C-alpha cells in the first residue's frame, strides 16, 4: 500500500471483549464496516476517531503516525485530520446550519468571515443554501444529515467517519438521502469509513465491505463478491441465502452423513454451498429417489414475507436450519404447521458451491 490513505491495526482490550481489526484504504475509497450489534463496529470507529485509545496495533493516515501504543504515540482527537458524522448528527441546537458548519474551521483558526464563507459554499453543494440560517429543530432529518456531513467536511479531513449515517431517518427519506450521500462520498477525495448494520446501506454506499463479527473481520471484499460468496451464517442471512459447509468431491458437497448438495461446480475439499430461499420447493410426499438434493425437513415457523411466505425448517435428523420462500398457493396446498414433516428439494442449477 502507498503512504497515502489509511493503514490501521486496531487493537482494543476491554475485559472480556477484544477488538483486533486491520483496515487499509486508499484515498477516494469508501469502506463499510458491517456486522451485528456488539461485533466491534462502533469500537472500531471510535478508535479511528481517537475517542477510544488503542491498547495495541497502530493507526497511520497518509503516512503520519496518529497512534502506536508500544511507542506511546497518541495524537489527541482534536488534532487528527478526521471528520465524524455521528448517528444522531449532534448538531449544536443554538447555532444555525451555517454556524454549525463554520464551527470546525473557526476552531482551526479561520476568521469568522472565512469560516462562514466556506460553510456557505458547502451548504450550497449540499443543496441547503436556502436553509443556511435555520436552526437544527427547523430541519428535516435528511437536511440535518446533510448539515452534519457538511460540518464534517468543513475541516478538509483526510479520514471521514460515518456512524450509522441513515439510521435516524424514516423509511421514506432513506432512499433519497442514501442516493445523495453516495454522490457526496463519490466526490470525497480522501478515505471514508462508515459503520452500519444495514446491508443495503453498505452495498449502495461502499466500494468495499469489511464484515466484523466477535471483534474481528471475518470477510472482506467488494459488495457483489460478498453477496455471491458469503462465508458466515450472519452474512448469508443478510444477503438472503441458505448457507451450508461441507466437503466437496466433484459437484457434490457432503454436509453431514445424511445430507449432501449437488451443484454445478466441480470442487475438492472444504466447500460452501449456498442457495436462495426461493429455490426451495416443499413436498408432502417423498420425491422420486432420483431427484437430486431432496432432504427430509420439519417446519419450525412461518411468517408473511412480502408477497410470499417464509417457512423456517430444520433438516432431519441433523437439525440444520433451512429457509424456504413459497407463494400463497403452495402454502395453501401444504397447510404446514409447526412440527409438520415435509421434503425439501433444491435444483442443482440454483445451488452455488465455492471453496471454503
């Protein structure tokens, strides 16, 4: 990696929780930290901002050492070239939008006129020139989000951090604000890191995803690659796939002594097998013995899922979880209840296998 950009090894020990995350990003790249609650996403963001001290590792930005505990190097948060957009935006309620954005440059030594001129230009870029003198309480959620982003950009940071940037918005505003935020991030010339638990936000806003579980990165790559090749149950659920691990011998992946899946790829050794819930068909009677990928299952639950019904199942006798999405007529024909014994089939063309 070049000297420019982010080079971080974030180690934070907190009693029974340990964060150990490596992150590297080039200028102009947007990286999303995606993961469940308690995985370490927010701790990572706070460590990058300097709000949580590292107990190990290092943090370098554009070749400058911001933190290295072993050498007792630690630059105070207010002296780091880092901008932060907090989840609740944290705008100063007594200041106008203009003065909220001008606050950072003023703290860095700009005159009042210089800071307000810079702030006015940023608000104009955000489409908020007409709201420059409005107090935060007079702004919509989307407008407040853009003011917070302008405030974070006003000090020309080399690292922009966004903590759940769309979480405070209602569903109606998220679509438009997400598209606007993507445009602004695409124009940002330094590194941006966003934290989210929403896979859609991550897929749309980021160039690269880093999935965090239990304090470490379990998978990293382009959004499309992670969606196609999930490597943990959490990721598979996020992208809407059933995921199994097993041992491959050709097109067949042996998942347990009782279960195997046939796909279309020829593999050898440890492998994953993934398929969408919509590829699963359920039957009352056992299919023809020649039918590939036919498993005995038992119903554990059912709920409405858009225009279809989502059926949760476990395989027998291994009790492995499986999800099927069925149209209402198929559910009516089956009349499944909790504990109902059925057979599931998955077509090999819909079964995606790849090395573990």
